[in-house]
């Protein structure tokens, strides 16, 4: 049986991680868009990763509905550099407790870069930006978001895949 790393990546952060993980494990690598539900039966182990947008992990609803009976490894990549509270928020916003117990979740730090965004996100973020710019006492998260418009931060690093790779090797 084969093993595969599936990913959905808007700006490349998740793609970097998915590629490194697939390379380390010698697993197949595929964009979720090119993968059909009917193919699940061909794979023994599956890893899925994607970015977090306005609190929601990209394509996670589809993944959780596809993998109700098959436990997989899921990783999220978002704007925090391994901040426990923020990782917890991602879990709460995207998974039930039962889903977190059934699947194995990992967090891999992505970054914050709003300089390349287009479309509806750009409009929404500009409204949000104006709101937080007016605030006198900004939280660290709000400040990080403002910085993301001017000084993009990127935490993507191959060293972050160690834990997920060693977990997958033991399957
Ligand atoms: C429009 C937009 C919204 C975002 N929303 C969040 C968010 O709610 N929480 C967060 O931690 N990071 C957020 N981020 C940061 C992304 O999750 C992070 O850059 C991620 O690594 C992107 O992965 P991808 O490039 O593979 O899609 C956002 C980024 C953009 C551009």
C-alpha cells in the first residue's frame, strides 16, 4: 500500500512543509485539488496540511468529511511561531474534541505576509487594518497583523518537520 502527503497552499508555506515531509518520508506528494475521494482506498497512511485563513484551516471541512472512518495526520500552518494559545485556538476553531482524538494534529509555523493578498481577503483585511490602527492598546496578535502589511514575517523552516516526520515513520 502507498502513503501520501496532500496539501492545499495559497502562498507556498504549506507547500514547502508538505514537500519536505514527503521527501523525508519518501511518500507521494499531491495538491488536494488533484486528489479524488475514491483514491483514499489506495493509501495506507495520509498526511494533510493547509494554511489558516481568518481562523479557519483551509479545506479542513472537506478533509474531515472524507476521513470520518480513517484516521490521518493533519498539520496546520498559520501566522504564529509556535504560540501555544494560538495553536489551541486553531484546534478549537476547526475540530471537535472527538476529531482531535481520532486524527493526529501538528502545527507548523508559517508566517504573516499580507503584501501579496488579492480579492475579498484584501478588502476584509484593509477594514480590519483600519480598525486596529485606531486602537491605542494593541494585543501582540494585532500588532503582528499590522506588521504583516509592511514587514512580512516568515517562520518556515525545515527543522519544524522533525516531530511530524518521526511520528509518521513509526506508523
Ligand atoms: C488573508 C490571510 C488571512 C490569514 N488569517 C490567519 C489567521 O486567522 N490566523 C493565523 O494564525 N494566520 C493567518 N494567516 C497566515 C497564514 O495562515 C500563514 O501565512 C500560512 O502559513 C499560509 O499557508 P499557505 O501559504 O500554505 O496557504 C493569514 C494569512 C492571510 C494572507
